[in-house]
């Protein structure tokens, strides 16, 4: 899974949990810069996976709510499945490497 897909999954998961999170909060929680988050979020909106709605947080500030569309929910499920498969494969390879190293240490 490309790094952009990993970021997409992270953003979609965060938006599902907190649709009213600010871009700054999303950037912090996903571990990317605000600029990179903005770029990735716009790509998700362009794909039709996220819908942006305005709402007022206070009298002096305008905020946004980021809502997953039905296509976004479906994409999140598929990306999560691919991410899990890749991580399981990495886990299996790491476990095999640990076992090999343990045998090597025990025998010599």
C-alpha cells in the first residue's frame, strides 16, 4: 500500500471518529504537516470520499465538518483491508526472522 493510501486511511478513520476536527488537529493526529494534510484532504474530497460542510464554532470563527460519503466509507473499508493484509505479511516475515535469529543464537 503506498504511503498516500496509509495517510488516506488515517484521515478517513479520524474523520469518522471526529468529523468536526480541524485540519490542524487532523495533521497532529496523523503525524503530517498541515500542508500535507490539506493536500491529502483535498484529494479525498476530489475523489468524492469526503464531503465538506460549514458550521459556526463561535461568533468569530467559521469551521468545517468533514463527513465521509458512502463512497468514502467503502473506500475506507477496502484500504483498511489492504493495510491489514500488508501488516500481517510484515508481521509474519518479522516473526520468521526473529525465529531464525533465535536459532542462530542458541546454536552458536
